[in-house]
C-alpha cells in the first residue's frame, strides 16, 4: 500500500498515551482539532468536518462480492476487479506529502472467540484519534492476532473530500475495505459500520453468528437479577439514550447497565442461549437533544476525553448544541465556523453532530463488557421511528414471527444518512445500510440461527415515536421507557400477562406499570397501543415493495407470516 499511496512517512500506531499526546498536539497545530476549554472539558477536542461530508453516504457505499446476486438488490454492487482498479487509481500517490498511519485495532474483548482484528491504513489524524476511542487500538490487537493472518485489511485515503470521488467499498470475500474521499465517522472509522456490520454480517453468515445494528443493555432488578436485552433501531432513533437509560423514581432499586450502544455480535452458546458482545470500546453518539434529562450518562461520558464533531463552539471554547441544558449562548460559531446568535435561522450544531467518547467514561458501564464469553440475551427488541400505525410495544408470537416483525420494520429517515428526512422506508432489522450480503439470505440466516437455539430470546417490537392527531408524541420516552423494559423483562421471566391481538401479544392493563407518571394522560397509553386495521392493511400492502425486490431470495416463512397477519386482521 505504501508503493501505491506514496506517503512521505509511515507511522505504526501502538495505542500508547505518549502517541496520543503527540498526535493530538500535531492535530491542534495543523488546525484539525481545536483544544476545548480544559477546565470545563478536560482532554476534549473539537473538529469540524467538510460541510459536504457530515453523514454516511449510502449511494457511495458498495458491496463488491463476486456476483451481484450475493450482494443483493438492496446494496450497490460493482465487481471486485473493477472496484479495486477504480480505487487504486484514486489512491495512487494520494498520500504524497502526507503520513500513512498504520492503525491495528481489536473489535471485541481481548481473548474472546468472537473478537476480530483489523488494520486500518489512514492519512487522517482525526481517524487515528477517533479509532483510539472507538476500538481497542494498538498492541492489544497484535497480541490477539498472534501468528494468524486473519485480519481485516482497511485502507482510508482522505483525497480532496470531493463527493464525486467518495467510495466506501467492501470486499467481503477478501476481508478488505477501501474508503476514499470522506472523513466522516461512519464512512472512515472502518471498525464500526464497515467491519463490525457489513463485513461482520457476511462472516457471521458463513460462521454461524449474527452481526447486528443493536445496542445491548442489562436490566438489574432490586433483587439483583440481571436480564440482558439487545435492541435494533435505525441510526439516530435513540439507541444511545436507551442503552444508558436512567429509571424514573417509580423504579427505585432498578438499574440499567450498558454493554454497547450501536453494535452487537451474537453467537449461540453451548447452553442453547444466544450470547452477545459489544465489539466497540467507545460511543459515537448523536449530540443534539442530549442533556441531563434525556441522557445524563451520555453527558458524563462526553465531559472528558471526547472528540466533538460539528457541534457549535462558544467564545470560551465550550461546546453547545440544540437541546443542551440551559439557555443558548448569546453568540457562538456554528458547525461551519460561521457566527451564530439565537436569532439565527439555521441550526448552530449540525443535526448529525457527534461525540466520540470512551465507554469507560460511562457511569452505567456493565462490568460484563469485557467478558470474552459475552452476555446471554433474553430479549431482542426491534424499534422504528413511526408517527402512526405501530403500537408502543408488542411481543412476537414466536421467533419466526419476530423475524418477520424485524424484516418489515419501517422508519422515518433521519439525519444520520444523506437522504429525505422524515420519509418512511423499510429498514429490516435496522440493517438496510449495513447488511454485507443479500438481504433475503440474511433473513434465512436469522431463521436458521433461531432453529439452532434451544432457548431463543423473546422478540418484541417498540415505537417510542407515535403521535396524536395534533402531531404531539403520545409517549414521553427517555427514562419512562423503563416501563416498557420492565414489561419485557417480566415477559421473559413468565411474570407479566398479555392479550393476543392481530399483531402479537399486547400488555394486559394489569401488568403494565403506569403509576407515578406525573401529568401523563392515561388515555394516551391506549392511543399509543391502538391498532387501526386500515393502517395495518396499508402497512402490509406497503411491505410488497421490499418483498418484491427480494423475490427469489425471500424465505417463504416471511410470506406466510404476512398472510397470517392479513387473515388475523
Ligand atoms: O455515522 S455512523 O454510521 O457511525 C452512526 C450511524 O449512522 O449509526
Ligand atoms: Mn448506528
């Protein structure tokens, strides 16, 4: 790669503190990072991305399998040979006058049979410093690798950040990723979406495990019983908030522990249960809307050792964003560095501005996070962002029905990806942008894994985002989601009642706790749970688009499930 990219020098990163200090100083000197107010925000830095480079770009993301059928109709595909040629031409000499950093990293706890090693070559200090937060970076990766050559090959060239020369290309059969022309997190922190999800899902299918866009949390009851849950939501639908939830007053003695906020690798264990690890070591969370009420643990995470990207910068070198506690600053610089005041029409922080913070900053970090065996999963939750149709919570009748609920998930588009905000699209298991192979085969893989589990997790569907006729959210969300969690946990332990509905099991009024919800109109709960048969007939009909696209590869079970739903309706 050095022959190809022609860097002036090559730096092998070891992950040490001395290396971090030197790279940080260099980044500050070069204007890549701004040192924030160290009294308010110790070890925190600020970065502005190029204004055209603020989110994942799905149209520039490719799965380059041998045949187009292997990538499937939901992925962009180019033949590997052609894509290698195109990207090598772009990478050629692209690091002249620059430094190539060799970043070894480990995804998952050291010593875990599920963990994977990657090596990312990059010409961006921002990427090196972010990878240091988001992964276990440095010598720990070489130690895990030992004599093996089974590691992911990653190349990242910043180029000139021209969107026309932006490609995020995956070569699953070679365990290789090449990303050029971007410097935005999800496109360039190759351990995250590229390895942990796109390549990971491909490997998981061949090796009998699951790589999922899921948070993992532990619910501890007042008696000390811990129940682990994995939950899939599309990007920017509150996974980080849910993973760090603080139970309300009513749930005194209950505690939520975070294992991960974005990605789960899950494998059947010898005891017939499904075990999960979080391959990451940090959080790359959406900042706007985060405050001490919505997510106090995230506020603590990002109070130190954090890289902020595309939030607003105040005159005293503090950071600000829409939805932060307290009044807005009288003046500041917006995410593009332009003067901003509360009278400005545009937002000060980009809606997809992010913080990168080490998980060890999280007061709710689960002690099991480094357990090489992972944690046993009792429930899997699928959730979308839907203003209508979908109830607050329901339980699938069984695994196959649960896979159908996941496969037909719909969600309104968010700022995490370039696209039309608010439009509902099918995002199966929140994996549409992240599945490294044919989505139909992916559903079959899920069905197969379910069959291999003696004690499969229970599957649930949630929607925090349902609105009333006036456009107001029906459910308060955030900490109050503990009530939904409690019902789910009770269901897992056979302790809560449910009523059968055409969609699945709904909470019985006697077993869903609504006490102590100050000012919450109880009728809203019924509205949030209401099933409108006309909406559901439309919903089932609109599944045709995705199912039609996957025809041929779609497991028949899912079509049967759809017909069962229609007959129940
Ligand atoms: O931008 S990332 O892909 O890293 C975050 C997300 O979209 O989930
Ligand atoms: Mn994500």
